[in-house]
C-alpha cells in the first residue's frame, strides 16, 4: 500500500479535494434551497438532475477522452465545475439550479472516468487492485471531510459556494503537474441488457433499486434535515454518518459474502434496511438515534451494491465482466434518477418521514425479489471474491478492482 501511495498520491490528493468540493455542494443546495423557499418537489428535481447528468457523462466521457485526450478533458470539465459552483448563489431559481446540476453531474462523471483510467494506467499489475481500492476510500473520506466544512459555514451567504469552487480548481494542480504518462483508453464491448438480465435477473433489478436508494438517501438527506428543523451542524453529522457507516460495514459484509450464499445476504440486508427505515418513519427519534439510522443506512447500501456486482459476476467468465459491469452501472445510474423524485414527492405529501418510507420501500422491493429469485434458481458457485466498491465508481474502476481479485 505504501508503494501505491508513493506512486499515486497526486491523483489521490486531487480526488480527495474534488470530493470535498462535491460533498459540500451536494448538501448545501438542499439547505440553501429550503432557505430560499423552494418546494420539496422542486428540490427533488434539482437533486435528481445531478444523476441524469452523471449518467450521461458516464456514457460520453470515454469517447471524449479518446478524441482529445485525458489532459484536455480533465481541464475542461474541471473548469466547468468550478464555474458552476460559484453561479448557484447568483441564479436563485430552481430550474436554473436543475440545469446546472445536470451539467455538474456530467462533469463530475467525466472527471471520475478520467481519474480512474489514469490511476489504472499508473499502477502495476501487482498494485492495481490496491490503487483502485485506495481511490474509493479516498472518495468517501473526502465526502466525510466536506460535511465538517459545511458545518463551519453560513449556507445563506456566498462563502460555502466559493470554497468548493476553489477546492475543485486546486484539486487539478497535483494531478496535471504529476510526472505520469496519460493513458490510452480502450473500448469496452458492452453486454446487451437482455443478455445481462438473462445472466442475473437479481443483479439487474437490484442495481436499479439500489440506485434509487443511493440517490434518495444522499440527494435528499439535507432536504430531510431542513424539513426536520436540524441545525446545519446536525445535517452535516447526519450526512457524514452515512459515509462512515459505508466504510465501517463494507469489509465485514465482504468477509461474510465470501463464505455464504450472496443472495441470502442480499435478502437479509435489504430486509434489515426496510425494517430500520420503517422504525425511523414510525417512531420520533432523538438526533443521536437518527445519526445511528444514517450510519446503518450507509452501511447497508454500499455493501449491497458490491454484493450485487459480485453475485452477477459469479455467473460470468472473466472476459464478460467488463461489459457486464458497464451494464450494471448504467442500470444503477438510471435508477438513481428517480430516487430523489420519488422521495421529494412523498415528502411533499406526508412530510419528512416520507424520506425513510421511500427508501424502505426500495429495500422491501429488493428483499421480496431476492426471496423470489431464490425459489427459481440454485445458488451459483462463487468464482470470485467480494470487492468493496462505491456507486460513484466508473465501469473501468469496477472492472479493474474485480480483475485483480483472485478467482477461486
């Protein structure tokens, strides 16, 4: 790991600064939008727009890189992100914010693809899996740190919009000045969705549903906090707890995953998520318990995402994994578009508890479908180990991590 850090520290440092900037604006918009009188539905459209742009970026960024190269794509997208971040407080209109969120989601998706392909190229065959795993940990640490920055600022002013813009601009310095060659970008042959569904119906349905959970929980967390009269510091702690939970529970679940039927884990973790969300919606909880709920929520969704990819790959040869990973990630991104919209609609109808109910509904649907699939198919022979992944990783990063895991 020390060798990985020595080789890749400029890229990892840049990614951490990027994630601090992205994490601040993601939570800040929900708080500032509430202060400006935006409705819950309007905020849900704003939050959903990011995932629409992110999905588009994941499809178009590889072609952009092949046409003009990593450095130009990196610089152009980074400049656009920095500009959009300072425009938010100048254009206090939810429709303008939605359009800017589409743009910033597109740009961040392209930046992630560029960074991950660059990191993949600089690592050796022996260190590639460690490098991509370190990259994913750095992403989560950056988001956690961003919530500390949010707690120290004033969401009604300009400072919390300017600071992320500066951080994003600074983030590109260590990356672009690093003495590393720009990589080539290979084309991945995609697997058709029909073939992918026939290979793993649970993997496909699960990725759609977890996309909805992920986008609803993170996109609408600050909106929920504002509706629940949390302070800025409390909202920051609430959001940070989700990422801490994801870090803490990722590897214990991975240990179990390599020793049990993954479908059983998917079933019981989804059931646990549904029960926790139902309790949180039905019973008024003190803030300390709300933080615990947030930690459990993050600790369930991140491992579920990794479990679904590992489960699907148990049915695949190593040659088919890149195309399948691209398809699964597209399904996850497509499902993510609808999470904030559904959460915002229900929160507008019944209040803050709609936040937990809609997420619980996604979990319940996944648990029911996992149970159904277990009656239709015997458990697969597990041919690859579980790899800790995050829903923001591109298909290239997911494939690189999985390719480095030993097949059994």
